[in-house]
C-alpha cells in the first residue's frame, strides 16, 4: 500500500505506530521499502555516514538531490522525505521555496524536512503553500551543532521544555504534516505527542511518540565513529560484511575463488588455435 500524508496522519488516529528509516541509495531503499516501511528519509546524515564529514553543515542541495534520485528509483510504497540541507532555507523564504521545489522536482521526494521551530514558521508556511508537504524537525537539530555547543539532549529545563512545546505547536499551525523530535526526554516527547494532532516521529525521544526513525547504519552496526544512547542494534550487519570481506580476500589469495562454476567456457578448438 502506498504511504501518503493521508495514510501517515491516519496512523496516528488509529494508534498504528509509524516506521521510518534513512536510505541514501537505490539498493538499500529497495530492501527497506520491500520490508514494508512507512517512510524513508533521505537524511542529511548522509554527510556523516555516506560522505564522512564530521557534521551535516557541508551537505549541499545537489548532494540531497543526487541521493534522493537514487532512493526514489528503489521505492514502491514508502513515502520519501528529503532533508533540506544547512543554508538552503535559513536565509530566506524565497530560498526555502526554491530549494524545496528543486528537491521535489529534480529529486522526486514526496516531502521535505526542515530543522527548526518558531524561527522557520514563514518558510514552512510558504513551502506548504507551494504544495510541497513539510516534515518539521525540533529538539536536537544537528545543523545547529555549533550554536548548541555540541550534541545535547534538548528540553530538560522548564524554560527549554516550554520552548519546545511552543515550537511543536508552531510547526503544526504552520502546516507541517508531521514532526521529528530528536533527543528529547521521553516524558516531554509524550506530552508533545498528546498535545498535537499531527504525528510525532521520535529519535531518542522515547516510546510515547507516534513513530520512530533511525539511521540505518546505526541500527545495523555499520557506523562505528560514535554511538548515541538511543541507538539499538537490530543486526550485526557491519560485522557480517567485514567477515565476508575477509573471506573474499582469503579465497582470492588461496585461489579458491573463482571456482569452475563462476567461469565462462570457450570451445577447445577455438582456444587451441590461439596457442
Ligand atoms: O538526517 C537524518 O538522518 C535525520 C534523522 C536522524 C531524523 O534527520
Ligand atoms: Na537530518
């Protein structure tokens, strides 16, 4: 079944939890989509896990479009959401609409995701008005890493918690059809989820959210640079891959691979004439 903004919002009403994972290329998108995921996020986390940057600051609109095109070709049923990268929407409403439009038109995404609350309400309103669905993202917003002074849980103090609730209400009113809550205390995320009509998708925000999202490298043990508390390992794929690479190297050295079954034949009378 095709996932759309309508089915995603229906899931909240039916208390049917929404599943979301990142993907950045065709083959992985196809695997995740065929497993029955609701939403695929082409996250700007590709800066970290695909491009090897220290943070997401350097990721460009071109990077996002390139990866979105690859993902969309592998997806049948999931709703594909693409992150708007740093400085593609912060400076002006005009930038926001033009870049969201490029991501949808050239990349093929069904929605865009922007980091920020009250501060980016004009951008969210304008993008939605241009018929581009918006996913908001509040709490720990990695594009603000330098402003935060590092990656920290958000909303622990009363003032910050109040601000987060206001941000959540503001993005809902601005027209976002769902909102990602990143690194928010579980009880606060639950309160926000209960006070919104749009679904919340948590990452490090506990079980009270209407859905969950993870970076696939994290949940498959494929990324070892750091491991946040909220990550759960759902399969040691990184380890399985490494073992397979070792086995391949050894079989090449030992002349075990390729075997006869992997070779193409040529008639003896042809090859004999070549000697
Ligand atoms: O870029 C990303 O993968 C994200 C998720 C972690 C929410 O924004
Ligand atoms: Na992101």
